[in-house]
C-alpha cells in the first residue's frame, strides 16, 4: 500500500504544497515505480488522499497539532472550528497545552488533553476488527428508549470512544460512576429518557468546572442568559452552572422544551448544541424532519453531536467488551448534605473538620470563591464525603467562628466584588478567518446573530471581511443600547410580546427569559400552534 512504502511526512509535504492536478501526477509517478494499478484504483486513491489533504490543512492552519513522521493519515481528524486536540491519537500534545481547552487544572492533572467530542468525521474513516453486523446487534441490545441510528459516522464515534482513546474513556467511566446516577435520578423526575445523561460527556467530559472560550460553563455548558432563564443563580459568590445537580435540572427543563418543539429526540439533542433556530432552518432547507435528512444542513459543529451521543452511550454499555476499566477518582461513593445558615469558608471546614480542601472544592464547585454565602433564608448547601459526617456534626456549632476574622474581612469582600465586575465587563475579540460566516461565528460563541450584528454595526447583508475584528460581549455585559432583550408592554403581573416576522415560540421564550411551556399554557397554545406577526403573547413577569 502506498502510505506504507513512503514516509508519511513526504506525502503530507507533497499534498500540502502543490495543487490537486500536480498531486495526481505525483501519485502516477509513484505508482509506476511500485506496480501499475488500474484507473479505478488510482482515482479512488487520489480522491481519498486529496480529501485527507484538505482535512490536514485545516488542522495545520488552526495550529491544532504539529505533525510527526509517525502520524498515520487514516488517524487524522478534521477538527473544523473546534481546535480538537487528541494526544491519545497523535501523541504530541502536552496536557493543558491548548489554552482554549475546556479542561480545568483538575483534569489536566489527570493527563486528559482533549477539548470536546464534537468533530466532523465525514472526511475520515476509522477501521476496526469488529464488523458492522456486531455493532448493529449491540446497539439493538441496548434497548434504548431514544431511537439509535447506525451508519459510518456513528461507527467512527464508537471506534473513537472504545479503541482510539482508552485513557480518556477510562477517566470518563470512572467519573460516570459518580455523576451518571445523579443525572438518572433527576431525569426520572422529569419523566425524561435516562439515555440523555451521556450528553454531559459530550458537553464537558464530565468536568463540573468546564469553561469554553465562549464562556459557557459547567458540566452542562450553560451560557449566562440561558442559565438565568432556567432558574440557575449567578452571583459574586455562586454560579450554579457549576452545580452538577442544579445544572442537570436546568438541562432537563431545556431538553423538555426542545422536545416539545420538535417531538424528536435527535432533533432536541441537536438543538442543545446549536439552538432551535438552526435546527428549524435545517428542517426547512431539507424539507424533512428526519435527522439524517437534515444532517448536511446543520452547522458542521453540530453534525457530530448525535453520533457522538451514540458513541458515548455505546461506551457506557459495552466498555467491558473492550477491556476498559473505570479509572479511580477521588470522588466519594456517598455524600452527605448540610444546609448552611451563615457565611462559611472552605478552609474553615478543611482545617477544623479535616476534609481535604480539594475534596470540598470538587463536591461544591458552584461556590466560586470558596465561600458559601449562607443565611437563615438561603437554601445553599454543603456536600461532604459521608465518612466526615460525624466530624462535621461535632464541630458544626464552632466551625462558623473558626478564624472568622481571617477569612471574612472587608478587603476580601471588596476583591470578590471587583473580580466579579471585571469578569462581567470583559469582551472577546474575534479575528475573522477565511471561510467564516457571521452565523457560524455567532454559533461558535453561543450568542444570537442579531446581537452580534448589533454589537458590530453590521447591516442586513451580513458582510464581513477576512481580518476584521468582531467584538463579542460575555455574560450579558453588552452596552445597554445593544441589549437583545425583547420589547414588551406591561400590565400588572404580566407582559405582552408583539410577534414579529421570523419569530419562533422558543426564541420568544429565550428573549423574554421564561420557559416555553409557560408561554404555551398562558396562551392556550400547543407545540404545533402557528403564530402570526402582529399578534400578542401573554408572558408572566420575572
């Protein structure tokens, strides 16, 4: 075979530096020296390697990897916009070397240098000794409530999870033992399919303090405004996007709304990644509501989301067949929960009760400054390992006063407030690259297209140029004149929204900061109801 007889680096150099026609001539010369193939074989080889060349060029342009002589062409991922780094495959990226990685220091210490599990795998094919018939039978035996598709894209993700990245998969399996039962219990409260639990694997790698370049946070990757819409609190002391329990409740509510709209779990799952508007746009373009019909019309960052979901679900069910072992974690098997009625610092608990500080942080990641802001009316809680319960109970009366004059001073409070204000006022500047579109940039940073245009004074034609710097506001910190809040009129406990051309029910719910089901019930609508410009919707004030 060609790539076995010639060093990979030479083939890459040729394919990345000469045009396609010259590539064909180059291949013909090589084949003449190594046995003349027939025309069909030659054409297939040229097409395959040309496609891989394009994929490699994208990776090199984004600076995602540095190629080595041992890199195999078949193992090359087309990372697109996501700077997807897999040292498990390429073996040349150091843990934490990607500054935009979702992984926290906690994860980098576990040597998992990987960003997200959403890649476009149309241009690459993985191979396994396992036949398609075996995969199909195993998927059938999973007996999933959510219909599970199978094709070459799904197979790629199954192989990726089960064979290509064993260390990462074993870390996921270890964390799953703690987090997935929590997710299952919450999903059951909402009468939702338990299979949805693996979406958190795709979103964050089960990292509760994950943070994306677009400032999505937590194990379920909520943006600021969406988090508030789904009842997550964000203050100077607390960010409930980092709370695995409360953020799972929010994710369940979002998915419930999405399923109300689409009536299809594959579409609802896709909308979690790119928004209902982009899914509806793909449906209109495809003229179909079947996922694989609309697949080519979805944003490329979203196409791999459902296949990755299947791959993660397959891993959870069949990891033993691949001799994968869940990695040991420091997360306890059992935890106990205490309501906190006064300000309490993690170090007070650690020093007096003896719980390791990192253990407290890992179980209570929502308290962003290591302080639980408790009072008699608050519902803030502390989670600790079960084996420390007795020690905490014995010291509960004295722990609040322990070194209080050290951990709670005006200087500390002022610094926390200043850090919060700085965080909210920060902005992102994006430099437009070749091939990018305004809609794709809005999707990448999880902001509304209308907001992005308004922030940058872009007209209706959506024109941008290569090298242009776009300003993107994080945490809803845009200037007041740039607010994307829906315009409403008020009357008592309700406000009224006038429907505009192009509006969707979910979009209105999002802009007004309420849940979709609330709008439907207040206005006597169903998920299939049509809305018309000029009509008014009754919305409860928040």
